[in-house]
């Protein structure tokens, strides 16, 4: 029987606090306190936090769609185009086949059919993207740039650049209503985040995604079919775009190519700020979700201060540069510290 102290020590790492999450929580508190002092009675209110809760999900779902490829060492620039094209398909189904006087159950049935069709389209885009990355060996930036251009072109051609508006009641319910005081879009996002977290941390595919991001060649030689893994990564990313497209369509009560174009930078910023390694192999959904909350609270506060959205966009770019620089110098510092320790140990061993 093992000593009690040894057993306790072995279980201690499971309860180790995550420094990234602690830092983001502290930053969130500082931001909330700062905006509350700057706008007493305006910022710290139910209206402000409901606004955050309704605006967060669409960015959050797109960020999860970007998170999985980055975790594998890749990138998916086509997430917003895929979300918009699949939402256009769903809107076309509603406007073409759904009777104007359809009841709730018929609307739910057509919504299910529209989602199935959108998922099939997303899977096709994901398979094309993943196959180009896996079998041709082209860089994910080039591949997803090409697919983004193609998807945007197809969407604009089919819709003539116009918006399809006038969604059924069930879609508007998803975008604008609450259940038990919680916005429906937020419930969809949190449920999706939990499922993605479980997939990444508890399934074989999740382990393979992390392994591919750490070293895809070693993963291949360990017996893993990395081609299938890469295709699965981009298929999963595209399927998440369908949910994001549904939420955007529900919030805007319309679908159009071009919605959410400014989100691309924010998705990458949230992922890096959440502690994910931009080269892949390390990152957690919890850190990404906390980073999203911080960014959305900051965006809402700046909006209440009447700060120009163009200035806000420039600020997000500057923040991303700062975060990348801090990560770079922190990594260099840790490496130098480790090398000094190993050198000191070598000298001590020689003496």
C-alpha cells in the first residue's frame, strides 16, 4: 500500500490553477471596474450585460471554428465566408419552401431540414479544404485564402450581393429571446463550447488534433492517419460555421455575404489571448471563452463611450501585436532561464 503523502502529492497537479485563466479573470475584473468608474450607473447595469450576452455568441462560435485549425498548427480564413454562405442557403430554404402561415412545428421541421442542408454544404467545404492541406501539402493560409475567395464569389454570384431577409418566428426566437433569463444565443454558444471541450480533451480525435499541432510528422510515424485527422479538423471547423451562421442570421433577421467580416481578426486575437500556442499543440476552450468575454466587455464599453469602431479595429490589431510580442519574449526568457539552469547543473556535476 502506498504512503498517504505520496498519493496526495500525485493528485495535486489535477487541481493546479491555470495561470492564463487567472490572468484573464483578473483582467476582466479590472476592465469591469474601470468602465464602471468611467461611466457610473451606465456600464454596470443589466442592459449592458445582456448586450454582451447577445453579442458574444456569434463571435464565440466563429472563434471556436478558428480555434480547432489553429490548435492543429493550421488556420481557416474561410470561417466567415462559410458561415455566410450556409446562412444564405438556410434563408433561401425558408423563403422558397416555408409557407407564410406555417405553424411552430412546421417551422421547426423546415429549420431542421435547412440545417441539414447547410451542414452538408459545410462538410463539402471542409473536405475540400482538408484534402488540399493533407494530400497536396499546400499551406493552410493559401488553401483557406483560396476557398474563402471561392466561397465568397459563389455566395455573391448566387445572391447578387443582396440580403435575404424576413426570417420565420422560430429563427427570430433563437436570435432575440431568453430562456430562464439567459439569452438563447448564449445558451447555444456555451453548449457548443462544452461539447468542443469534451471532444478535444476526452476523445481520440481530440488527442490526435493536439498531437498534430505539436508535431504532425511524429504523429504520422506513430501510426495515426494524419490525412484523415486534417480533413476532420476542417470539416469540424466548417460545421461550427453553420451554427455561427444561424446565430448571425437570427440576430440580423437576414443573411448576406459580408456579414461579420471584421470578426476574423478578433477570432485570432481571442485565441492567442486565451493562451493558445499560435504554432499549435496547446490551448484550452476555457481560456478562449474567457478571452472572448474580456474582448466583448471591452468592445461594449468602448461603444458606450462612443469610440469610433474604426479606432476600435485598429486597437484590436495593436493588441494582437502586443500579445504576440509578449508571448515571444516570454518564451525566449523561459528558454534562456532553462539553458542557464542546465549549464549550472553541468558545472556542479563537473565539480
